[in-house]
């Protein structure tokens, strides 16, 4: 694994805002049902949290969130796991986006100059700034969803590396690629990539599980896009219900040791998010 530590994508206030939106609950209704003063909830949303663990627990109950994870976010101590050995190399490409980062990921055999790219950042300049010099060939490109900060560099990457296989989620369209849907599995020598349709953040959104099926040890990598982050989830811009369903589905569909490579924020594991992620309650 090559990369540097980066901060969580979302703080307590972001999670509360997303959770209220997902649950269809107004701030006033949350205050009334949890018995927490609306001013204190507003302060938390404005990144000035002053909530007791009891207040956080009551809000977690109303919003149906994992209370342990929400309390951990409230104290700035959300736990992140150590990332175990993978049977291939992963290069997280963290590109500045707003006050956080948008991630793309290269996956390939360690020591090889070839790799597979997941998401393409906002454009080729952003990718170039974080591109590892040792990767000079791309076997394929997979997009999690067609949004500016994740798909902006697709055509330039395809042209530069002469990529023959470039894929975006079925149900949307993008220049320079073709659709791929639920259950499609592609092999690249020792590596295998399986697509899962995981709408919710967007109407067309894929997650990808990368495995080396013949490897004796090591786990898989779940490229989750804006489905699930360490300590949070993507905004439910398309469907809160489908986002929830797909978070639960993906966290139970793969082994707990699977490493999650999210579209924003740091790497995590399925086990860690099942235990703590507010939205995996
Ligand atoms: Fe995003």
C-alpha cells in the first residue's frame, strides 16, 4: 500500500446533516424527538459541537445511526483500522477537492509498470500531480460514477494511455467508455474486478471488488466511490433508501477483512465500518 494518511471526509456536523436528509427529519423535529436543543444541533452542523455523549446517543436513536460511531465522531476519535496486506499493490491518488480530497486508485501487480485505474479525478492535471512514476501502462479504467471530481479526466486518460477498456456504470453515459453493470466480472491476468450496481448517491453508481482469486493470503479491495466512506457515507442525492440498502448489501456481501477504498477520505475496512460507521447501524 502506498499513500499518506488523510483526514476523514466528514465531521460530526456533516454526518448529522446527511442523516437528517436521509431520514427526512428537520432540525426542529430532531431537536424535539431527541430532547437536544436545536441551537446545539446547529452549532454541531457549523463545526462547533458541544454535545454530551448522552445527547449524541439520543440523536443516534432518532436518526437510527450507530451510536458508538456517532459518539466517536463527536469527540474527534473515530477509529481507523490498520490496513492489512493485500495480494496486489494499491496506489491511492488523493487529489485536493474542496476542504477534503477526491480519491482515485491504481491497482496492479507490485513491481509492474501496468495497473488498472479506478476513477479519474477532476482532470488530467490533478491526476498528473499525484501519478506514480512507475505506472506507465493502463489495462483498464473503471468509473464509480460520472461526477466532475471522479470522472473528469476519463477521455484524457484513455487517449494518453491508449486504454481499450474503459467502463462507467450502466444507466448513465460518458464519452470515451462503455457501460458495465451488476455482476460483470473482468479478469486482468491475476486480478479480477467485479462490478456491483450501488445507486443512492447517484442514480448510476458502481462499486468494484478487486481480488486476486489465486492468492493464498490477503484480502480484497472494495472501491466504494461515494457509497460509503470511513465514518460516513455519500450524500443521498438520488435515493436515501437505495443508498442505505446498498451500504448494508455491500458491507455484508464481502469478507469483513476487505479493505474499502472510498471516493473521499482515508482507507478503511468492512469490519471497521460494520462496527462503527453511523450509517451502517
Ligand atoms: Fe464525490
